[in-house]
C-alpha cells in the first residue's frame, strides 16, 4: 500500500493505514469486529436466547417440583449447579458478540472455561456418587462417605476451583487486553489477545 509522496516517488503507508482513493495520502483503516447486526452474531444470539429460555424453564420446573421424589432422586443441588453452568454458557454469547474491551476480554477469558468446568464438575461428581453408592451396596450395607448434598457441592466446587486457580495464574502472566491484527493490508480487526 503506497501513496504518491511527490510526482516521482511513492511511499508506503504505515501499518493500519491505506492510501486514499486518489493516492495523495494515507488514511486510517477502520476497525472491524463482530457486532450485534452481523448475521453470524444474530444466529448465535438467537440460539443463546432460546437456550437461556429453556434453561430458565427447566429451572422453574425444578423449583415448583423441588420436593417431589423425581427431583430429589435427580440430585437437586447438583442439578441446580448444572443449570447455573448451562445458563452462564448461553449468557457468554452476549459478551462474546459485544465489541472487544478490556472488561469483555477479561469476562470471556475467565468464564469461557469456568462455565464448562462447572458443568463437568457437577456431572463428574454426580457420576462418582452413583458409582460409589452402587459399588458400596454390593460390599456392605453401610452408607458410603461424602454422599450428602453438602459434600457433593463441596466436591464440585473443589473441582471447579482448579479452573479458577488456572485462570488466576493466566491473568498474572498474561493480562487480558484488546489488540489489533492485520490479516490483510487493508483489514484491521479488533480482537481479544490470547483467545485466538
């Protein structure tokens, strides 16, 4: 990308600039980023909105029927943790589509992994609980340890805390920030550093 410095010489535009239509000088290339009117963003936000509504619907059903045998057998507390993680996952779509800022980059970096960790920790804890109950039933009639709802929540949050520690260490060594990249000479993209 060059412009006419004088009648006989050309000069290159600096990075982030492109020549004007008549090549007399350089002008700033406008920043591009995904925004709310992008078709991909609209599709993602639609799916996220439907997901949030369905998650809230399931949460409402759980609340209304919280003392029924089916909900009790499903493990209320871990089910609520799983619903919270699912709600947060769908909500992250709104942050990811927002224009990149330091705050949005920080939220994305922390919660993108945290939401999934919360869900997987709840599923692993519930699976472990079921396995221990069935395995101990074969060997003895005594109730296995750490099967109370409080114990299950504690195990879930201990597993999740590993992700929190990893995120904190990552923040210490690489601060979330907005950066500009230039995939082509005439394109300037505004993105969150460290997520691509």
